[in-house]
């Protein structure tokens, strides 16, 4: 329970930071999605039920703060969590490059998923949204990927602090 509350409060803090301080930066296209990085980390370190509920809660809060159609992030964040759960035993994420590439790929996939959902759910065509895909989603995915190794290390230290014991690396297997 302690670790769920820790990561929930951390997610709320990142959400507030992302919607206030990072939104006021002069370059709005280059704004990392901190809650997405937390969701991807949860996919590696949490069991499916509690991590899925936590990622759904963070996605719902993201919907409330973003002002978009309600339910897009509440749908996409647990879906990304499940995707990470599927690949977590097959991916070794100890290097800066591998973490960045992993987060870049999932951030881009979420952008494509959100674009498809907006197109399917919106009665009017979204022509301007397609032109904004490359400059917006690509730069946001890249900035998210560059910040992710630092935050993954921070989450790893927070996870071991909550448990009071060192946590094995993301790609390491724990012997029974």
C-alpha cells in the first residue's frame, strides 16, 4: 500500500509540474510527458492489477488536467502499461540509449493511438491535426525519451527507498 501511495503522489506531483511549470516554457512543442515515463516504469515494477489501476488513475487525472476529450488518457495509459507488461521480460533496459529508445517508441505509439481515437470519435475531420503530428508528437516523444533515463534512475531509488531494500535492475531476473 505504501508503494502505491508513493507512486500515486509522485504521479500527481508530476502532473501538476507538467501542466503548470513545463507548460509555461517558451518552447511548448518540446515538453516531456513525465506521467508517461512514470506509467512505463510502473509497467516494469508493478504487478498487473495494482499497476493497471494506478496507470488508469493517472490517465484519468491526466484527462481532467488536459481538457481533451475525457477518457483518451484513461484508455491509452493502461494500454501502454499492458504493452510494457508484455515486453518487460524480453527487454534489457540498463543503458541510457535503450531506455531512451524504449520510451521514444512507446510515446510515439501513444501519439498515434490518440490520433486514431480522436479521428474516430470526432464527427468533424481533423485536417490540422495530421499536420501537427510530425512537429508536435515527434518532438514531444524525443524530449520525453531524453528525460526518461534520469527519471528511471530516480524511480528506481524511490522504489528501493519505499521498500527499504535495493531493487534489482530492470533487466535483471531475481532468482527464486
